[in-house]
C-alpha cells in the first residue's frame, strides 16, 4: 500500500521561495510498482523548479521516494496543494487509484524592513550572478536545491538555472551565452549520468556531441574565463582531462566541491560561502 505525505518549511512568506516535498511511502508487505502522482497548486503558489507530477517505477516494502519542488509565495493565507491523480499497482499487480489528498500551508505577509538599521548611503558594490550547469536526467533535484539555497542567500536575480532547455523560436546558444556573459561564477554539477554513452558500439558520449547543451555551457564559460566550481555528488570522480573533449579539458583543473549524504547541509553551505566573493558579498 502506497501512501503520500507532505512537508514544508515552518513558515512561508510572500515574495520568498520555499522548497516543498511530497513523499510516497510503501507501507505494505510487498513491492508496489508504477506509482503516478500529479498535483496542483492553488492560488498564491507559483511553481518555480521541479515538476507538478512524478512517476516511481517501483518501491520495495518500507521504501520511500521524496519528490522536491520549489514554489514562490504570491499571496497570504491558507494556500492549497491538491493531489489530482494518484495511482499504483499493488504487490499482487492490481492497479489501484487512490482518492486525492489535499494539504494547506499558511503564508505570511512579507517581512517588514522598517526595523532594519539605517544603511550606508555609499553606492552598492557591483554584484555578480551564478550560472548553474547540470544535466536534467543526472542532477535535477540537486540543481533545484542549489538554486533555492543560492536564491535565498543572494536573491533569485543573482542565480541562473535553465529549467526549460527549450524556448521556441530562440537559438539556445544565444540565450545561454547571454546569461554566461553576465555571470561571475559557474557551478558544474556532475553526477553518475553527467556524460552517459549514447552509442555503445562507437563509445560515443553525450559530451562528444557539439550540439550538447552542457558541452556548450562549459565551453563558453571556459572561453569567457568565468571561475568554475565542479560539484561532484554520488561519489563520482573528477573527470580526467583525457576523458573530456579537448575544448572542455580545462574543467579538470578547477578546485572541486563534493556533496556527501552524511554532511549534505555543510557541503551546500561551503559552496554558498565560496561563491560570496564572486557575487560581490564578502
């Protein structure tokens, strides 16, 4: 039997980003398969990253799956999140459709700034922007998490995460180059599926393709001499120069950061602190 639960931060405020989570638990005695969940956000919540649906191929007894997504709060009051489709096949292979759940979160007005100490009238220091490069099928959730944490720290206008990859009628190279030219630091998120084989017989990998968007992002960042921080997770090794196309080999020589499950929050904080000088905040 699969059940859903929902979790969120203690407080949500208008104008802020919040990372929410829906968890699918298998509380039965056998494996459940083909778990499909679709939900909708009520007025006052705007989806920023992640998806309003997810699919889990299988969950063994006692296992769970966490689905993260990020919202922007646009209104005060009791805001609704409603599951509009929830189905799975039980341990006997029988398809089951479950009545939708409904949850509410309380959104508060924006924090008043009147009590803040008077600021200096000196002109503000120039501030930069962080470009997050990732492969969707490799690091979607981690990239979303980094986006939320960096946006909280520096402001969402100082962080770029390409969530669509497609914008009809626009050359993606032009769009990405414009973002990179205004960036002062770049995170390259690297997991186990960052450079997968696409032609087994030819040993051709995704980064071997000139049109690959990740290759284009990194190549352009290196050409623009943007400071790069490779972010390694799930115990992957730093790519060696000979494992990369010639125009990406410079990536191997940058100091890396590593994300470990046992010290996840501390590793994220280390990345945030390392980016401060590049964004203009010491």
